[in-house]
C-alpha cells in the first residue's frame, strides 16, 4: 500500500492619498468577483480564539465570523516563524527553497524580489485594486542595511503588485519603529532624520541594556535591549524619527483605520486587502481601552484588541453593503509564543489557557503547535454558514486556489508549490491535501497527512535556546506520530513503521530535488 502511494506521488510530481488606479475591472466581464480580505494575525495560536476553545479571553467578532462561515481545525502555515511563512503565502513557493528567507531584520532588503509573481500580482491581473496594510517583515529596498529611510525607497510593495501599502517594515520589536506608506516613511520628520543599524549603536543614543531607567512601558526578559522607542527597548539601533515614530498602543488603531479607508475608497470595484495585524506579537502593548478585557494581562488584552480589529472590518463591510460578496479569510502566520522577550506576565497569567490548544511545541517548533493555526473562511454569498471542516489545508495553496476563483492565469514558473485547493477552502471538499510540508526554525521539515506526522532528523537543542520555554521537536533520528490516536505527538512510533519513515523521507527528498 505504501509503495502504491509512493508511485502515485512520484507520478503526480511529474490620511491616505487616493490610490490613483482606475477600476481595471471594467475591462473584465466578472461583475460578481468577490472582494478578498486576508486578516493575518501574528503569533496567534490554534487555541487563542474563543471559537477554538480559548479560556480567559472573549473574541465575539471572530466567533461571529466563524458562525457565518467555516472554521478549519486542520489548517497549517508553511513555517513556524513569520518571514518564511509570509513568503510562502504571498508567493506560493516554500521559503526553504530560497536563501535569505529566515526571520528578517528591520533593515533587510526585499526578500520577495520585484521579479517574482505574488498574490497581489495575481489579483491585479484580473482587475482588483490591491493593498498591503500592517506588518510586512519581508524586507524593503534593494539591499540590506543600505536603505535611505529619509527618501523614497527604490523598491517596495508597489513593485510586488500592491497599489497601496501602509506597513511596518518588520515587526514591533525591531527598528525602524515607523510606518512606511507607499514606499516612504509616513509623517517623515525633516527635523529628525532616521538612521538604522543592526551592527552598532549611534553615539549618545540610549539602550535598554545601559539605560533601563528609560523603560517606562516594558522591560525585556531576554534580548530586546537595544534602542528605546516609546519607553520600550527593541532589537536593532535607531536614531531619529521624531513625529514619525509610532506609539505601540496606537498601532492597531492606525492599521485598522487605514484598512477601513481603503475599503471605503474601493467599495464599487473588486479589491484585495492583505491586512496583517501585529497585536499578539511582542512587545504587547494594547490601547488602554482594551486593558482588562481578559484575565491574562497584556497578551490576553492583545487578543481582545485583535478581535476589535476584526469587528471594525466586519462592521465596515456591513455598513457599505458589501459583506455578502466579500471573501474573508482569517488565520495566523505561525504558532504562539508566551515569553518572547518582554516582562509582560504572559506566562504567569495564563490561568489554564493553552495558546496552542494543548498541541505540542509552539512558534519556532517542528511540533504541531508551530504550524497548525486557526483559520476561518466566510463568503456569505456562496458558503453556507456554521460549518466546521477538518480538511487538511495549507496557506501555500491560497494563491492558486484564489487564482482559480478569480480566473487569473499564473505564469509557468510562479507559485510552484501552490495547488488549487479552492474546493476545500470554500467547504466543498472535506479531505483537502494529501500532505502538507512545514518548516521549523532550524529548517527541519515535516510532512503532515491527516493520519501521520513525520519530522525529519535534525540538529538542535530540545528547548528553544534563547528564552521561550518551547519544545523544538529537533531530534537526530526520525520521528513519526499517529495523528489519529496521538494528536499531541507524545509517542514516536518511527521504529515500528520503517516503511512509512522511508515513504515520508522520500517525499522530502523528491521535493527538495525537484527542478523548481
């Protein structure tokens, strides 16, 4: 049976300015194309939402989204960390195929190259207006460390198919702590030019390590002790910024406001909105109106703040009368982490809540908690409400699946790992992929089917080395788990099933050696 499966597998391998874009959709006879919104959370775990079993935090807006659509219980990100996961989603290409796709510094050059075909390119080709708003973390400019943050960047999201962008260059714990709008710093302050370095500090600039008395908002638990912005020390060194610097408590509001404005501006034409929130990623520092909304301190309140963003987006669609024909996909870039570098009492205040939904591992890990993520899909005009699906789905497939929905054509050498899995995404197929591939922080790959989880041998410590109390899943010998009877990955049965170990290792060997 295994040999038959293998033969079949081998055979199968053979204040926002107007965007200034006219509705290209008038050139296409597709008046019923749905708007598409990705709400892409950061470090939100499989167990962090109320409709997925979360304790101690309420998420009514996300609950509503699930009740009106499909809740997926077997959905996977392409990687257990941010940059490679986002790379896979937006390009349909596994990040492990390409160098330079690991977690990016804030001054990284563009990781998705302007010549690559992206999700935004796909939507734009069939008449959508496109926007990327929120966390980016995929590099800007043509060369790492050589950006001039005081002038328009030579390459940015406009070169990747996005008509409009309002983004964080990396994430909130990395400098530069400013928003980038259409390729240049938003609210740039001529009196406070911006300089960024990931090698050495600028003379006279305080750091969290040397000046802890200046940390009036959060202190680091490990790392995160370099330049100070808004009373919080970060990774990397920064000088200047002035009025362009963000306040962490206002990040969610700023991202949400720009998303709402984009939706309002393009209510009469099909649009694609990549809305990547920051809330749950460190440093967690939600707006005061969300404080105390959970019993779990800043991390729980950040989840409540994320829910508020979802509520605002859904209410906007309702008010504009476009909710029925808007496809909303909500998910997360990787699994959760509790202490990821700041003293915010996240571990101490869990109170029985399991961010992974009791899955083993978490962010960074090869175990299931690293890449199994919440996923909800709503399209009221087409998808019956109130469904739950255990179809095996991967974010790597979103590009080709939505191309199939929109009728877009994909260049021959683009989105090479993406498959048309639209039937699963809209609830018509409850089986999904035959397998998904997942990448851990150390580049170890796993193969996940509905029945089995195989983790290839790799080097590394059993617990994340730099601070988070997360099992990595790294082992020098193969691991095999029966996900039908052991979904928590407690018993390695590789020695009992050598034929399956060989089968899955050959899948990875063939995938790695395909000419792509």
